[in-house]
C-alpha cells in the first residue's frame, strides 16, 4: 500500500490531499485548495496524476482547503463517487460555488491588466460547470457506520468537532490477505468549543495522519476568551468605534452570532447594530439550522430557552454589494462580520480600507491566519498594509483571539491521539507549519514513546 501526499505537508497548512493506493483500488482523502502563500496558485494548477486510476474521493469536511480542488477531479474527466457526511455535502456545494465565482472574477481582473500589457488572458482554475459536475458525484454517508468505498476498502466517518458535518475517517483496507487500518484525523475541533459535539476518536490504527495546525501550543481557554470578547465589545461601544471581524462564513460566523445573542440575552452588553456582511455566511447559517442533531447539549438547551432571532433583532443580513457599501455610512458602535476569514479576499478588505487607519476601530482576529495573508500581517503587528494597491496605516486596535479557533490546540490533539496510541500506530503529522509539527512531534515522543514522521510534499509513504 502506498500513500501519495499531495498537500498539507512540508510545513504547508492548506491543500489537504492524500492518495491511498492498494493492489485493488485507489481513494483520495480530501482534495483541498492551497491558500495564502505566493505559491498557492501554482500549486492549485496541479492536476490529479494520470497514472492513478481513482475509485473514490472521501472528504473530512467542507472547508476550501479540504475540498477546493474537487472540481479539478471532475474537470480531469474522473466520474467517481465523492463520499462525505450530509452536512458536509451541503456546505461543500455552497463553498465551491462561491469559490468558482471568486476565481472567475479574479481571472477577469487579471486578464484586463494583462490585456493592457499586450499579454494573453488567464483562465480560472475551474468553472461553475466544473463545480456542478463535481457536486453530481457526491454521496452522503452516516457517522459511525462502515461504507464500502472501493474494492477492498471500507471507510468509517466519526465526529471531529471542527465544523458542522466534520469528521475523522478510518480506512479498513484488505490487501494480500491482511487487514490494515489508516486513520485521517481531518481538522479536529477544541473540546471546549460551543455549538458542536466534541470529537470522537478512533481506538485502533496502523497509521495515523494527524493535523498539527496548533501542534506546538494551546489556545487561551474559551471561557477566558469570551470574557475578553465581552470586554472588547463594551470598550468599542464606549468609544463609538466599529468592530471588524474577518469571519469564516462557515463555523466562525455562526459562533460569533451565537455569542452576541448570548451577551444580549444575559445583559452583558446593550444591543447594538450587527452586520453579517456575507451572503455565504447567511446561507451557511440556514444550513446550520437544519442540523440540530449535530449540536451539543448546551446549545440545544440555549435554543430551547428562546430563539436567536429574538436576541439578534439588531442584526442586518447584507446580501448585495450595495448593502455592504452602506455599512461605510453607518456610525459606530457596530460590529461587522465579513469574509474572507484569512483577509485574503472579499468584503472585509473594503471595511479594512475604510477603517484600519482610525484609532477607534477594533479588529477581532478570531481564526487561523495563514502565512502570507493580510490577516497574518495584522496579527504580526504590521504598521502599514497594502489593500487594493494602496498603503493603509494600521491605527486600529488589533486583537488576536485564539480561543475562538475551530482547531484543537496541543493538549486536545494529544487527547485525541491518546485513544489510538495503545495500538502503536505510525504517526504522520500533516497540516501544520514546521514549528507546529516539530513541537507536537516532541510531545508525542515524550508522552506515548511514538516517533512522528514529518513528510514533505509529494512524498510517498509505504505501509
């Protein structure tokens, strides 16, 4: 058995993709897009190897860095089933359609510049038609039940606690009269996070691919982050400033909206205008409301006590570009949630351009910011940033709130691995920058006496 590593390795956090090839079949676990780095566009132009006959694609969750190259599979002519949980399939459709529109718009703008320079136009990575072809290949799977996904390969999805529908996947492979189990953690969520149920680890594996996004450190406890958030909100209210929250449309937008509803219900702050400036977040929120079966007990109890709609009467859903532009005319205090979550595109850039230079503005960074993104520059304390080619002074108050992260910190990653460690698997660390992978590897060796492998991009592992 060979595992070809086609993303999220060698210190790269995004682009998750792993081919598992046996003597009978080949399945691809995740097919994500690279994001943030200067090399991302070139890496995304990569195509599935022609030498591999693909039988199926298995998806851990819907985020673009795990699904964003799926249209290339369809574009290449592969007509294979794509398996994922029902909620993941619904969110993947939303995310990929949005991605296709963004790619088309970016290609159009670049082509205009190239035309003025007398150069040929560029084509987008994929089209909306490619997305629709990929969506037609999708098949829902249940949690905790084995599914025959290819000859000699069964797969089981179990809760990962990272986002709605997220899962870890165990492959049960029959090859040469022997059975092997390979586990892919996918992205794991912190056990203290609200809304979703906590992760459910597997207990047996011959090889484990473990994410390490925050492998070298822990987040601030969630309850402390909530206290900090409440304090920042009330400080901004007193100053009359705007609060800008670069928001991942799926997961973080719903968390922040729920937290604001909790604050208003419990009189932690007086209601103020909130703008959900993301059509995608609005649609994702509707999908969340259809899947209460995936919520944790505390969230279900909160819902029973009253609807969020009642608490969030001051929230405006901004669908059109005109809706978004009108926010610039709104006086503070107010809070704006807008994409993209890593500040590498989207409506948040317009709000930054209009407000970053104002000292009364508060920027709340509530998610991971990949190297090379504008969000990472803000986290690292940049005094100036470039937005749409214009140099903007950063006078705003920038707050990094790691406790709202949807990724497990080191302690939770080790807790997840602890359930599997007695079976003495090979541990492969992926989906993390170099420091994060190395820090987690040291703790795995120390705690479980297991060496951890840190593969490079395009490396091939044999089992």
